[in-house]
C-alpha cells in the first residue's frame, strides 16, 4: 500500500532513577554514600532508507516509544544507557510540526538521520549529593522523562525527471520502456494510482558511451482541477516539486493537444508557481497511430503556442524517438544539476533541546510569578515558571523529605524565595511548579 503522509507520536525513553545506597563492607568503620546514576533514556531517530518507498508502516502504527535507561546501583555503578530506536523512512521524507507549520527535517539523502525526540537524562545517585554539610544524603534523583512530540511525516519522492500529463497519455508505458519500473498499464483513465520510480540507464537507451543514469517518476492523476483536489492530483502534485526536469507527455490523438498542454501547466501554477518554472520537454506520444505528415503538422502547431518550446514525437509502445528524447533530457538534466547543487529546497527549522540540569553557579532559574484567586481562607497560590526549576521538579522524589528540601534550598539560593516574599507570600500560601503544589516556606 502506498502512503505518503502520516501523523505519528514519538516518545523517547525515560532516564533511569538514581540509586540511594551506602557503602557497607567488613572492617570499614565508616561507609559513605555510593549510589550510582541512572542511565539515559533512548532517543528515537528517523533514518532515510533508499529501499523504502512508502510510509505505510507509520499509517498503521501511530505511536513509537523508546526504551528507558536502567537505574543506578550501589558501589557507584552507573545504570546502562538505553539503545536508541532507529526507524527507517523512505528517502524524501520530511518531518513537520503542523501546529506551527515548521519543517524540522528533510531526509533527502540515503542514511541521513534526524533525532526526532531525545531521551531523558538519568537521575543522579545519592553519592553525587554528598557534601561537607550533607554527608549522608538519603535521596537520589528520579530519571528525567523523555521528550514526546506528535509530528507529521510527508514523503516527497526524490526523482530527477518527472512525467506529467493527462490520464492515458502513455506515461506508464513510457517509464516502463526506458527504465526498470513496471507500472500497471491499461487503456482506461487513472490506471496509475501511485507514483512509480524507475532508473534510466542513459547509455543503454541512447546507444552511447554515457555511463550515467537518472531517476524518473511517473506522476499519476493530473486532470483539470487537480490542484483543487479533482482526480488524484492534490495527492501527487507535491511529488513533482522534487524533480529537476519535467517530461510533459501528450497523447497525439487528443482533439486539442495545445489545450491538453495548457491544462496541465495551469494546474502546476495553481498548485505551486515554482513548478511551472521547471524546464519541460514535450513528448508527443503515440505517433505510431497517425501518419508522418500529421505528426509534422501537430509538432509545428504546438510549437507555435509558446516560445522556446521543445517537442519530441515518440511512440513509447514501439520505442520510436526514445533515444532522442532521453539524450535531450539528460543534457538538460545535467545543466539543472549544476544549478541546484548548492541550493536548499526548503528552510529547515531548529528544534532546540533544553538541558539545564542544575548548574552549580549563576542564576539557576528564570522565574515569572503570577497569583490565582484567593481560596475561601484567603490563601494564595504563587506560580513559578522556568526551565531549570521545572526540570528539577520532574526529577524529584516527593516521597522523600530530603529530596523536597533540596527544592526549597535552591529556591532560597536562586532568590526565588525573596521574590515570593516581595509579592506578598506568607506562611500558609502555596507555590505551584508545573504539576506539583508545595507549601510556601520562609
């Protein structure tokens, strides 16, 4: 089943919990804390694979979760880091955030990767909190939750040359005649329901010493109104955007070949103006069904409709004219490859990952304070925001009084407690940090 878009939720692995442990060995009078750190959670990585052609796996399974890191152990043993989860996608897959309309990755080369979500850091063991004033810490950090993101995957086929044209123009027959593609071929419209890719061996087709090839794509479903969803055009027009050269296949038996030509080009403009600017070669197909005089007349007719238009009469069925068509296409493609070799197709946004993890110096918190309405007893709740303090709360065991006290200590040292007092905080009021509510302490 061909699928070129999917909405998927990715959940990275949680960091392993830090360990609370104390050294206990025979003949050693004083044993200190020796709890090790937890391992980091696994990332989820998308990897472009040239052997894949569809996103169908992501259509059926819409959530992926990486493994969590292992917890730390005594004797300062670090928990094992979780392995990253690699998910293969077709070359040409683009990673979008539909909510803010940002493109985060364009996996347009084989084996290109993108870390879609990062695993959580492992929690620190109690050995990391020992100090001259706290010689026997009885707490450790909880592992950090892994990132979670719901993103849109969209596939735009990577092809050098795209075949466009009305249904039954002979695009499928042409691509099967010049490449290794084997599309379904029949004498009725919309025979082709999915794009087909084929590798064209230029030297073999043209009987030359050219040792090069290019990838061609048969783009189905283009009719009048395709850019607005008629036929299959709205699904497949986007695949044209990756191509460098277009071969416009026109059935010579059409009542008005110029109208056929203009119909498709109008749809390209309506969908994306840049598509209409791509270099085109017209392949006037099925010349085996008319006499030579008619072919010559129609070639002249279509050339008059627009300046600098290139027309090659062909018969994909019997192979007539294919050598000249492919040689001309290859020469034009070579020029286009040189032009776009250093040009990026779309702007890729950066997905920033914040890993504050409590530095030992400087201002640890970015604080904004707001108050909710007073409750029935006149008490207020003060809300503290900031990446550092929120991260600390996520990694705190609230069943351990020493671990909770660590939050209050950091609030004091960062100046947050002082700011709370300036805003009128008193004993009995509360402070809320993400999903945790704590009593205010002076």
